[in-house]
C-alpha cells in the first residue's frame, strides 16, 4: 500500500510539473502580447493578416540564452526577443505554416550554467536555432556544443573579436559589431584630425580589455602613440549614485597622471553609467576645455548623452561614435511602448527575424530540419544533431534585410556584419552628425566620410580651431644623466660646446619627438650603480639615466626600467697575435712539441734494435752491424732504405710497420706545419668561462657584468678596467681578456688592430632606460619603444 501511494504521489508531482511548464509557456506568450505587432515594417502591403488555423501549423523552437536577471541589458534583450517572436507569428508571409515557440533560459552570466542551458535547449527543447549567448565568455564556452550539434547561434550582444574566427567558432554568428570594429572607428577618427598622441580611459573587464587590445593593434599600424591607459573600476549604477563623491575622488587619483603627460586627446571606453562621473573627475583635474577633446567610443544613440543633464556641459566639443539607426528603430520604440531602447534590444529583435527569414527560405527550398541522435554519455543530457545545420547556417549568413538596428548583411570574407556608425559632435546642449563610418570600406578614406556634406565639428565654447594632441606651448624638459659608452653615446667638448651622438642619442631624439618632451644631458663620470642611486634620491632635477643599462633584480628595487630597447650578449676581447711566422733555423720543429720529437727518435732507435736482432739469425748476414741497422731504420724517414739488406721475414714485417708509422707521422706533421705557417691569428682557447677561472680578466667596475662574473661565474681574478683602458691592459699582459657587451668590444676592436673579439658569447642581457620611480613619462615611452620594435624603426 505504501508503494502504491509513493507511486501515485510521484505521478501526481510529474503531472503538476508538466501543467506548470505548459502554463509558463502560455504565460510567456500572453505577456509578450503587450508588445503590439511591428508587422507593418516588414509586410509588403502594410496590413496585418491572419495565419492559417492552429491545426495546420508546426512548431519551430527558437531558444534564447540571455543573462536576464544579471544585467539591465539582459532584461531588455529578453523583451526584444519575445517581441520579435510575437511579430513573426503574426505574419503570414514568413513561415506561414509554422509557429515559432520560444524557450528562454537565464544564464546569469555564468559560463557553466550557460553551457548546461544550451545543452538542455538543444537536447530537450529540440531548438533549431538559438539567440544568444548574451556574453562573450559564455559564447566561447558553448561554441563547441553548437558546432557538434550544428545548431546556429545568433548572439545579439557578444562583442569579442575571437567569436568571428569561423574556423574556431563556426556556428556563432555576431549580429552586433565586434570590439575590433569600434576600435577601428575610433582610430580612423583620431587619424582624420592628425592626432598621434592619445590617452585611453577604459573600464576594467572584458569590454575595456577587448577595446584596448584592438586599439593598440590599429595604433601601431598607423603610427599612433597610446601614451597612457587608465583603468576605471566597474561599479554598479546604484553604487555610482550612492557613493558619488567617493567614486569621483577615486577616479581623480587614477586620472591624475594624465595631467603630467600633457595629453589633450582622450578616448573613453567605459560603461554608460560611468561616463558622467569620469567626466566630472576630468573637470576637477582641469582636463576639460578648449585645449581638450574627449572621444566616446560607443553610445547607443545621441539622445543617450542628453539624458543625464549634469554631463551636458562636460561633453561640450566632444566626439562620440553612435550606432547609425534607421527611422524604424524609433518607430519600434513607440510601437512597443518601451520607455528606454537599448541597441542590444534591437539586435535581439533582428536576430529572431534573421533566423525566421532564413528558416522560411530554407523550408521553401525543400530542405528538412531532420535530427539524428548523438552518442549519449551517462549523466549528460541527450543531444541531437541538426542534419542540415551547416546548410541552415549558410542561409542565415546569406540573408539580408532592413531591420530595426539597420541593414542586416554579413561580409562574405570576414563573416562579420557590415555596420554603419555616425560621428556625433556635442555642442551647446545638442548634437550634430559630423561624419559617417562604414565597415564596408577597405581603407580609412573609404570607411570614414567627414567634411563635404557634413559640418565641421565645433569644439569647446564653439571654437573652430582643432586642438593639438599635446601641449606645444611649454614643452617639458627632462634632466637626464648620460654615461659615456661608445658606440651607444659619443661625447665631445670643443671650446665648452658639448656634443652628444650615437645610437642612444638617436633613439632619445625619436622618443622625444613622438612622446612630446625635451631633454638635457649631463655627463656622469661615476659608475652605473651610483647613477641609479643618485636619481632615486629625488633632491635634484635628474629623473632619467641614458646609458647601456642592464636590467637586474637589484637595480629594479631602486629605479623603474623602461621596456628593453636592445638585447646584447657578453663577449671577450683578446690580443691579436703577430701575423708573422716563427723565425730561426729550428722553426720547422714548431708543429711538434719536444716530447713528440723525443718519442719519434726513440721509436726509430727501437726499430734499429729490432732489425739487428731479427737479422742476426740469418746466415747470409751474420755480421749485420748495429750501425747498419740504425742506418736502415732512419733511412726510412727519407725513403732511401735498402730492402735487400733486410732478408728475414720478421725483419721485413717490422720494416713495413715502420714505414706505415712514418706515413702517419708525415701526414700529421704536414697538416700542423701548414696550419702553423698560414694562420693569421691564434684563437683563444675558451670554450666556457671556466677556462679563465684562474686567469686575470678585466671588466668595468660598478656594472652588472662585473657583478655577474664575480658572483655568478665565480671568476677569482677580476681586474677593474675601464673601456678606455681595455686595449692597453690586454696588450701589456695585465689581463688575458676584457669582458663586456658585444657592441662595446666590437667598437674597441674596430679602432684597435692589436685586439679582436672572439666568437664565444654568453649571458644575454636586456638594455633599458632607467627612470626615477613614479615618472609620468615611463608609460608613454614604453608604448613608443614597443612601437619601434613592431615597426623595426630603430633595430
């Protein structure tokens, strides 16, 4: 009886659960009915028409993965999705015998939850296509599932460029432009006005990081220097309002460095609720005025900037990148009685229409939506593969129509949506469109249309003079210490006129021009480490050391190093031997040592003894004297030996052994004599530094090379020798070798024939500029050095 009641209760619970699901579905449809039909924008005759009876229709499930409760944008996207489902179902010219059935899941922005919901919508819901995911990180996770099941995903709000890599994310289609496109718009606008010196203020998180990544790439290609990046913490909108004063103070501390950089052009890549507070902090720092231009990288509509009245004056003279929307967008907002229209809401609406139009043509052409089971793994949901999913994806990509978010059309080569933007100029509390940008263009001139039919921007207080990208009236002068080390820095002082030249001087001139500063050099006669210690004290004007400075962990505790401008290795400078061959009558003995010559002499003496003994037993020559045996033995050296005097078998065998030995000795002697006579220089026999362990070697004191040889390599006899003293110390025999970076020793050898550089190299090191801690120039100079590396302008 207990089992009966348990079974009855289990069945009753499942019945109630099924009824709840059914009621939930009908409630979703009923709730979405509050959005009136937009079929007038899509129907050819402009009149609503009725669909066939319910019994003649088939259901097509369209899934949606949206962070509905996690973000405000998610809720708006959900509304757009449901409104589009309703509008499609009210049309008879699109899928006349099918009804779209929505299944919407809230991912909450969680990747694992998003993957589970995607599997559920595909396996249990039998979805033929899915709108979403709403976040890029979720889309990257569900992408393999989409490819395996061949289910197209159309995401309305994922902006990551990596999702457009179709060989990886084949079934993910982005209806909104990627962050790469927005970054291209910003850089094109900056270059249109000839600006090359720009600072970026971005929000923490994926949105800001993606924007900066692509801006860096485009900037490097077009010779633009992003001198500073300021990260803005991400707070919720309520936190910004509740702690407004505290947030502004935090932003001011982070943005204070922009004042010292003297930049005038700022790019804002922040969330909409951060915009007003960032501008307020900038105003408190006197970074808003006739000399400055603020560029906002993405707004949904110009009207969005007019809503917070507190930021209108702060936006005076600014440029904004605004989505170019057709008239149907505002009509859509009015028709559906939505108080605030998000561009992503419009993207979600168009995503459903994109899928519906593609499905309509797909079915009209006689294709089927058959599925087949995929191998099931215990504990995981059952999945299906859409047999013609790849073909359906192609239909979606090839569908073009006029949507509420603009023309929906995908580039065949890149696979990205072709998108148009307005360049908006804010002035006197209103806005005007001063240009248009289209991703269809192959160059900046073709992408960006400014001037001509569009008015010229009006800057702060109505000024028509385009601001410069940096302060050109009072150039900052950096006081730097220079350590003279050729070929990096050459120095001459003729009649009190100091002149500096060399590799580092050329690089500093390039940096000062690109970053926007002047510098003065003062010769430092002390050691490298002493120079670093001096600029770290801060009680003098010197904030920079210009030298072939090696970066080490100990030095990094005292100063801040720039990005490496050159990588070098250590090399050995040694004496070049005389090119004359050995003189004297005994010079021919030089190839062999005296021990070898004694061994050869002993061998032939021993040979004479053997011949005497073997021939003594022959009756024909019983009286072979030892002198004759000695003569026969040594005559082998000259090929004049007399074979007829050696008649015994053992004697002849021994004679052949002697001749073979003579042949080997002759070959070795000839080779060594030739090498000895023709060699122009004697190579130093150094395979590793341990070969110099107990020999005197020289290097410059107070350098990282000196410390490395003493503490790491353990050389015991290091002699302090300056670069100028290197050649005399080697020639006089004070040191066996001088060790320093290869460019320096090569420069010494180039001007002194008595020394040369060996091929042995070791210990690669990075050379950098050294800055006083907290220097505002460090970041822009790092950016510019990186640009030099990428363009190979200096190396």
